C-alpha cells in the first residue's frame, strides 16, 4: 500500500474529513514536497498563505486550519493531536515537512510522534519556532488562569491590540481561550526521540522563549539539530516575515534536494 493510500485509509477509519482542515482544493500537483504549517495560539492559516513566490518553487505550503477560526469560525475551537494527525495522514502523498509556531511547535511535535505510531513516513524535517522544548513547561503556562488579554500581552505579540476592538475580540477570544487551555493541559510523555532533522527558530527578543532555552529541543531528535535566531519577538513569523520565509524555504529545499536557483 502506498503512503498516500495508507494515509487516506487512516483518515477514513477515524471518521475525519481531512479536507476541512485545509484550504479548498488539493496541494499543487507539480510540487515536489509539502510543508504543513501549524499556527500559534489564536492563529489561523492566513499568515502562512503569504509564503508564495519563486522562493517556494517546488514546495506546496499547506497551512492547517484548526476549528473555530477563519472559514471554520462557526465550529467549536477544540482540537486533538489525533484529529490533526489524521488530517495530515489523509494529505500525505509525497515528501513533506512540518512547521509549527509557538503552540503549533508542540502540536507539530506530537503530531509527528502520532504519525510515527501509525507507521507513516516521517517528515523531511520538523521546524519548531518560539516554543520551549516539550519536556519544559511552556511560557504561557506561567500565566495559567490569568485573563487571556494579559497572557497575550505577556508574550509581546500584536494580538493584544486586536483584542481592544469588540468585534475582533468576539471572534478571537474563543480560539485563544481554547488554545491556551490546550497549552496548559499539555503534558509531555517521554518516548524515543524522533529520527527526524529538527530545526528550531527563536526570536532574539522573545520575552517568553529565549534562544538558549530552545537549544533543549536537541534532546528530542537522533537526527541533525539546528538553532537559528531571528530578529523580533514571539511572532517574528510576522515581524521578520521575509527572513523567516527564506530560512524555512532554504532549509527545506536543501533537505528535499530541490534546485537552489530561485
């Protein structure tokens, strides 16, 4: 059975519809590699849709759309690792990588572990950004029980400004509240390290996750490990968008053996 068929069968067995977890339509058929992207708390898929252009030639950027946001705003915002893994399993039909930012880094780590339990092909790389290692309590848990707006502000993001607007607050709060609950409830269960290249990205001015703290991710892989520091704070994905995109795409192109002339 091919990886694609195995993945689709896994998705059907779990009763999931993988399609609703992504933008409409399949990834570009001409792309050599998929890049699944997982959001930070309260985030959606939109930030990753900016990863387009010649830099990404041969790479299909495929953001995961969690429930309770964007086109899924009418759904309850809760999700599980198993659900996200099933969505990815139904999408894997070629080499792939996973990028997760903040909450998305831990979610990505657990999803890759779950895909391993299902005996599916491992990713070419796992990118973990702005997140303490899974065996270290996350920065957000330092404020467990605090007002969501205080937690957002403590991370030094620009979301706190959006929460000052009643209409935006009404849209953002359910997903933020649910995501912070997921972060607070996360517990690392020791297991064999991943046999996957792990690439860590840290914001040099991130108040909650300093670059040295992210070096601990190296404990969770038996393959290569890299730590890169980028300008900006917790959401350098937005404020240093070009630098982040070039780093992620460049590393993935190397791992996938794509032509470097872009």
